[in-house]
C-alpha cells in the first residue's frame, strides 16, 4: 500500500489540509504531519538552532502530528521519525492563496516543504488555491469550495502513484483559480509582486515597516501567472537543480577577462 505524507504551511487546523486528506485518504496509508500554527512565507527554513517537539493530536477529525517548527521540519520529522521510510508521495497543501512565480519557489512554505520532500527522495506535489488577499490568513473561518482543487490533486496523485514522476521533474507546483476553465502546463513567471514598503509609527513614535507588494501587470503567455489570470489551473514542473543553463566554458572566459 502506498504511503502518503500530507503537510502544509497554513497550520494543522487549515481547511485546505483537511481537503487534501479527504482527496487522498483512500489512495494509501496517509500520514498528516504539519506545523501546529500558521507558518506561511518561511520558504524552506529548517530548525537547526532549537529543538522540535511533536504532539499526536486530533485536528478536524483527523489523527495527525503537530510540529512546533516549519513545514520543512514537518517533512523531515514525518519521513524519518513518523513514517520511518521515504513515502511514495508527499503533498504540501492545499494552501490558502496561490503560490506562483519564481518568488513563490523561494518564499513559500508550501513549495519549500515539497522541495524538501523531493530532496529526501519522494515524489512531491505543492498545491494552492487562489483566494482574495484579505482572506489568506483567515483560512479556519472561511468556507471555501475545494472541489476543483481536490479533483486535480486526486488525479495528479493517482498518476504519480501509478507511473512515477516524469524524468527531470522533482515537484509539481499546482495552482487552482477560484473559478476554473481548464488546465495548462506552465513555466514560472519571473515575479508576481512589485515590492512596496509601508512605513508607520507605533504609539510611542518609533518607526516600523510592513513589507508588501503590488501585483505586476506582466503575465507572459505560458507562465503560471498568465494561466491563473485566465482562470486556468496551472501545473508547473519544478527541478531541484537551480543551476543556470549556460556555457560554463564561456563563463570561465568571461571571468578571465576581468
């Protein structure tokens, strides 16, 4: 029987985590291991300077393991201590809020957990649902429709469990629009947000800052951003190898000329 590990970065009580479990629970032996609280935006951060505690809990009616660390911690503990072997599939999500563009690959805890799973040797999926910005951190209280995301996740999981991952693909990063009109296989957009920093004063007159962003208007055809804006499910194959595909001899000559 296949072993499947489910995690996320929205915390153990996320409605999206429950939706993933419901989509996959009869495909194999399913383990749910996730941060005890919201851990969005931590990327592939790992806890190496503090201990990690694990609690066996019931969350939304699911027997699960709560980790007082990051999504990456959850994957590592889940694989090596809870399952005790490399699972056939690791699913990170369903995240509340899309994770698209090269920005998401390095900042998203959802994608970070999937990348860690791939590094450990497992097939991996990161899946996210588009929601309004104002709702991204109120996932426990908002009754979203996960039906399309669950259907896509189920289909992708079945394909991976039966065929394995395609050669050269380590992670599938899936983003599901709030309203769906099809599916596209895409590449990463360069960026989603133009950085904006808002300066404020606290009650004692000291400055503090909020890092924010305004969505870019550039959505090149073939990218995940273009697909989402055209109401298409975006499926982006990712590789762990971030090496630039250039002529290394040419790079050496460039350096020698300096």
